[in-house]
C-alpha cells in the first residue's frame, strides 16, 4: 500500500503541484537569462585574457605540420606502403590579416564563441532548473538523460570537427592550386570562418542520435526507416565524406566517413523497432 501511495505521489501531475502565475514565470525566466548572461560574460572575459595563448596552442595548431592528426597519418602511411605517402615536412600555413580591425573583432568574437561552447553545461543546468518543476518525475528522468546525452554528443562532434574534419579540409585546400601562378594567401577571417563553421556543424550533426531518439519516443520514427534506407545512406555519406575530403586517399576518406556512419547506426539503435504490423507488410 505504501509503495502504491509513493508511486501515485511520484506521478502527480504538474497541474496538481503548487502553481506560479504568468508574471512569476516571466521573473523566473528572466533570472535564468541573467544568470546565463553573467556566466557567458565571465567566461568571455577570462578567455579574452588568455586568447593569445589559446590561438597559438589550439586554434592555429592545424596550420603546422606537427599537428597530431598529420603525425598520425604520416605514421600510418609509412607503416602501410600501399597507401599514398603523407608527410608533415614543409606544411606550414601562414595566415594574413587584410582588414584593420579584424584581429580585434576576431579576438572578441572567438572569446564569446568559446565561452558559449564551454559554458553549455552550465546553461543547460540553468534551463533545467526552470523547466523541471513543470515535468512529471518520469519525464524529468527522460529529459535529464537527453540533456546529458546532448551535451556529450555536442562536445564529441566539436572534437571530431577540430581534430579530424577541419585539419583534413585545411590540408587539402591550403595546398590546392588551380595554377602555379596563383599562390594561396589565406586570410585570418577566412580561416576562422571555416574553423568555427565546421566545428559547429559537426557539433550539431552529432546531435542526430538524440533527435532520432526523441522522434522515436513520440512515435514519429522507427527502425524500419533506417533498415530500408541503409544502403542509400551509405552511398550518400560516402559522397558527403568525399566532398569534405576530396583528396582521393581512401584512408582519409574512411577517417571522415566512419564517425558519420556510426551516428547513423547509433540513431537506428536508439529508435524503437517497427510495429509488428509494419514488419508483416
């Protein structure tokens, strides 16, 4: 009997809990937004102070031949002679600045961008504190897992973008020439736009399993779709990986293709199986 009463208490609907008026909700949301702005502002100031060191050791690291991915490729191609030779010698991208205020504005914008990325768990925690009182206990458990999984996958995508996708793209484009008479001179603005865009895109792409799980949990997606279009997805993802890394090197191609394909399989695993009636069709 006690267990039954506890279960009923746990499943009490939010409408039966103490209510807040409209303006109380507005005040609570405003407090969350103010805290979030303060967190981002503090992180931005700290990152602004240390940004020169971050630029030299992190942001500009893919410009040099001793970057970790390039050294890994060099070791692999030396160990497997049938792969195209990859060398780290002589690769050094020199960036130029062609606008007077670019370095100052990039200093500020990069500090703010990194502050948002690094402060994402804190922002999600503040948002959770605002949303959670309106949820059932079982809904809270599901949303809590979704927040945790979403943060983890976003950072994993950012890491893949920084350590794999962007360096491979930079290496190819920095050395590509339509004519020997047209040397490449890469501007700081172009470099930062491509770096931040690819990292952000990969962070969002890695949210696909979470989106698939959410759509599956409300009945809009099931595993039959993934099983039916798996071959099409493999071809499409291979083309996408080839577009990102048009070097013709199968090893590099697979380095980019495998993480994206694993996201597809993870999405298929997280959605529910197709209903029995659909399987019999």
